[in-house]
C-alpha cells in the first residue's frame, strides 16, 4: 500500500508516493491565541510612563528571510504608539539584515505591507563603518559595533519570529539588534566561535535549541547586556508561517521563555534515525537560497543513519545567498577550510564547514534550481522528481518523510 504526499518546494509543491511503512516525524502545531485587543493590553502594560521615552522610537524588524506577519501586525504596533501620542515622524523602522543583502523596495513592500510606504525604513548595511559605534569587547573578544541610529532612540522595540538556529541556538529575539544591526567584523567574530580551535572541529555545543554552554549563544547574551533596554515582541509561528502568538517582553528571561515555547512545539520526541530521509525545507522563504535552506539540511540530517541518504527539496531561487560561501568549499577539505577561517572568520564559513561535516557522513541529494556545478561544489547530487521516486521505490530500509525541516529539530 502506498500513499501520495506533497512536499513544498519554493511557492509550489511536488507530489511523491511513499510506502505505507514510511514514518512521518511530526511537530505539534501551536494553537492560535492572538487578538488585537490582547496584544494592545500586553504592550500597553510594558510601555514606559515617561513622556520623554516617546520622542524617538526605533523599531527593529527582520528581513524577507525571517518574516513575522508584518503587513498585518505592524499596524497593530504603530496604532498603540499613536494612541500614546507618538507622531508618525517620531517612528523609524530598522531592517535587521545582519550580513544579508539589501532587499528591493518591491520585496520590502511585500514583507512589511503598507507600513513600508507610510513610515521611514532604514536598510542596515553592515559594511557602513560610518553608521556604527563601538561598545567595547565581550569576554570572548567579540568587538561590539552596532548601528548608531538605533542606540540614539529614546525607545527600542524589536519585533520578530522566534526560530531554531543551527548554531546560535535560536533566531529572532536578541539577534535582531545583534547581529541584525551590527558591523560585519563584529558578526564574524561572534560566528567564529562556532570553530573549536582546540579540537579543530565545530563546537559541539553550538546546536539548535541550545543556549547553555553554547559559546555563540552565551556571547550573544553578554552582548545583549551591553545594549540599551528594549521592548521585544516575539512571534510564535505555525508551520505555514502564520503568527499564532505574540509574546511581549522586556528582558532576556522573556526571550528565553519565548524560546522554550517555540521548542515545545518543534522538537522531535524521537532519537530514531533512518536509512533514507526525504525532507522539504518548508517552501518559500525557507528555501529562498542555500544559506537559508542549509538550516533545513542540518535539521533533517540528524534523522539520517551514518552512510544513509538524505533527499532535500530546496529551490534556492536566489542562488547560494552568500558571496563568500563557495570559496571555503573551494579550499578542498574541511581541514584546509578550517585553516582559512580560524584566524579570519568571514561570511558563512561555519556553514561551509557544517556542510562538509554532513556530506562526509551521509549522501545528500537536492531537488533545486542550483546548477549542477554548484551542487558538485556543495558535494551533493542534483536530482529530479522521477529519480527521487525511483530511489523511494527501490529503498529496502527505513524511510522517513519530513514535511518542514526548517522547523523540526531532533
């Protein structure tokens, strides 16, 4: 007995037939618990009394790769601020690109809705040294440079979705200010903690959902303590990217609470691994480029036995997504790439090392728009739907199907 099941790919889906013995590791969908009045009351409860706090408000939002229902919910936020007497010209939005490329105005309008037309938006550029100010170094040596304009705000509000992050523990929350509005060298110094210089491997505690003993996460927590106080709005999303909860907080413990909430829905309850895993990144925007899609590869690879096979649906309509990434693969080996990065960590070097680690353990196939040459560089096999079906039909071992590997973690 077989069953037909669609897997998301970009903005479409691909239907495949699976044997009845196939396992579908699932997550628990968060229930819808959101209303405009509930959000208003919770936000008003944490907004300051001092009128001076409302003179210059900086609101930090994610870019197109990490959306949080902005067209619908940013007006909720601005309406509450206007209710407090804030004028439109006193509000400035900052797009937390980190080291990502700038969006077009069309992409920004799609990401933020009419708010993008009505308010001032600053597109952060991590290479613009003139826009940055230094706050010193962390105990691990990370130079903390962040956008001057946001620090000059009388009130800072961050608004973004919580997610698992494959080496920082979690995305969203405290990552909106740093690395979201940080300088490039600062971002790379923090991300460089992914490299364990003693073992000459990747730091084992840099894992999705792990904050304690994770050097990158603990560095980010220290940086958070160096920054001004802020109000944070944490979105909890379902598998379709729909916001189900908006949690309002004012400190790091509130961020940790939001992380635990997210984890309670999207962590797998099994340690089982499989001979063949077929996984979707969850479609657009989770597979908009390889750098974003790699997170899904990282999550789903954990479900594959040593020497097993992983097939990933990852469209990558925007290509690789990093100007630096491929040069580390060109180093030829993990050891050579590590040597290049250990004294000068830069752009997605850890992602390259992480990918090499996986391709040395399992065989990875990708259904993608990336070229055959790019796939060869990634050490994966580009594959079509018909070939995928043939592999499924011929598999004699255990099979698992992950419908949204951007969310499900082991």
